[in-house]
């Protein structure tokens, strides 16, 4: 199975690495493709020495280019939070959550969410994910 790594940056850009950090020989921006979808304006294809596609760069508005489920896979904080909730490891969960967290089912604030969980409360599934300062801010 191929190891595809997605790195999403805070400025809205992203890099989808298909080749594992190999040398790039040529890059082609797709922003000048006529009559294409708007997402093409933010995509740059990078090819290796042999002309194989090695990386796909998203230069802006990654959430408008890639599907949400794929973006969620680039958020290890979400996986770590879900695992901590399952283990009931509140000390491990706390630094993963932004102090001003907004949870999709109405919980606001890290302390209130932790109190709810520690009291045995249940949480609805995440609607979407947003990170700020490396912590889960909106879910």
C-alpha cells in the first residue's frame, strides 16, 4: 500500500506527498487551464526526475480543493483526541483541546467539555474539524 502524506498549513495551503520526499524536476501550475473548475487555480503538480507525479501542492483554500474526509486524515490531533476520550484519559485530552473549543452538539469551552465527559456524558460525532495553534478549536 502506498504511503501518501498530507500536510495542511495554517495559511490554507497543503502538500500531498506521493513519493516520499524525492527530488522534484518539474512543476506545473494548473491555474491557467481554460474552462476548468475553480479548484484548479490552487493546484500545482510536481514531477520527479522520471516524469512521474510526486507531489500535489494546494497553494490556497485547501478546504475548497480537497474533500473534508481527506482533510480530516491530516489532523492527528483529532485521532489522538478520539483515542484519549475512548481511554477516558482526560490529562492527555486537555492539551489537544483549544480553551475556546466549539463542539458541534453545543458544548463550548474546553473546561465545560471535560466536565461533561468526566461526568459520563456522551458526545455526538464530529461535524467538521478546525485546528488553531495545534489544538482542536471547532468540531
